[in-house]
């Protein structure tokens, strides 16, 4: 399985994902991953240039900051969060992060990527989770965390991606008792807004065994979900992703990310070593 995925990555992935795969499975350098991410950094401390494949163009955007934080988390590089925090402080001072900023209005982006500067839980929760996972402290993160708690407490309905974002935040939140109670509420929340084949699998909510969302599913159904993930490797060695490709280049960019994510999930759950 890993050898087939390795072949797929070397044939199709960007340098960043090749470095990430090397680090995760072949003893590659953590610093090489960091340097690959830094190639996408702008002078303002944010990130652009399609670091997150669905948002093209050079301008610093929240989706790219999120992807950078996730990569820094994979290689335990908390010192790299400083420039992102400075950028967030300058662009989102109230602690609420938009899905997309109007600075990108003249550049290509997937049709579901807004550029309206409207803050929301979807990106704020994921970025806060990434920062908390790195163990950093900062006044901006305190404001973002307060915002996430308020939004989660007030949620009455949601959609799958916002639900995943919320539980990602809860998994990293410092107040564990409050997080557990909030996760139990989210478990019963109505979700809507996506086609049946465009939703999220169980492992997307509980990407690791310690996730609070793991309790949302029985051992039998979660095991079946992992079986499906394990058997979803394609003939070329890669995995597919569960949403449309809005332009051809993102197909292999997202498939490379999905492939490494699938392998890491299977390893966290003991399906591969």
C-alpha cells in the first residue's frame, strides 16, 4: 500500500507533498517540509500562491494560513506560527477569520470559496485548532478561542465542514470538560447543505483515536469506515477526494494531499505501520 502511494506521490505531487510524504514515511527532514511551506509565504507574514489548492493567486488568505499551520503541526514547528499570528492580528483583529478575503477577488478560486471578508466559525475554529495544537500562546488566539466557544454554544444547525471544524477546535481546547459537553451537543446537531456524495466520512470528524468525535460512532461502524478508506486506494496508488475539482491542476494537488491524509489516518488507527 505505502509503496504504491509512494509511486503516486513521486509521479504527481508538488514538492511540498513529496517532502511531507518523505518526512512521514521515509525518515525525511522536518526542516525540508518547513522550507517547502515557506516558499508560499508573503512579505506580510501570510501565505498565498495556492498553498491551499482551491484558492489560486498570490494574496495572503486564511485558507493558506490554515494549510501552513497544519503542515507545521505535522513536523512540530511551532516557531513558524509567529508570522501567521502577526498576519492574523493585522487582518482579523477581532479573532474572527473569514473563509476568503476580498483581496483575492481578481484571482481564480473555487466557486465555493467566498471573498467577502465575513468572519465565521468554519475557518476560525480550524486555525485556532492548528495554533492550539502547536502549543503557542497569543492574545489573538485567546480572542479566536472565545469566538469559537460563543459560536459553538449558539449553534442550532450546521453543515458537515463546519461541524468538523468545530470538533477540531474542541479536540485541542484547553477546557476539556467544556469541550466534552460541547462535543456531545454537536453529536446530535442537524447537518444540511451538501449532496449525499459530497459529505464527510467518519474519519474526517475523528482523524485520530483521541478525537472527541470518535465517540459519535460505534466500533463496528467506524471499523467499516476504515475498511472503506483502506480499500479506496486507486490503481495508480493514490486516493481520491470527495469534492469537485474546479480546475484541472487541483486534481493531482488534492489527490496527493488526500493520499497522505489517508495513509496517516490508517496508521493512527493501527491499520498500517
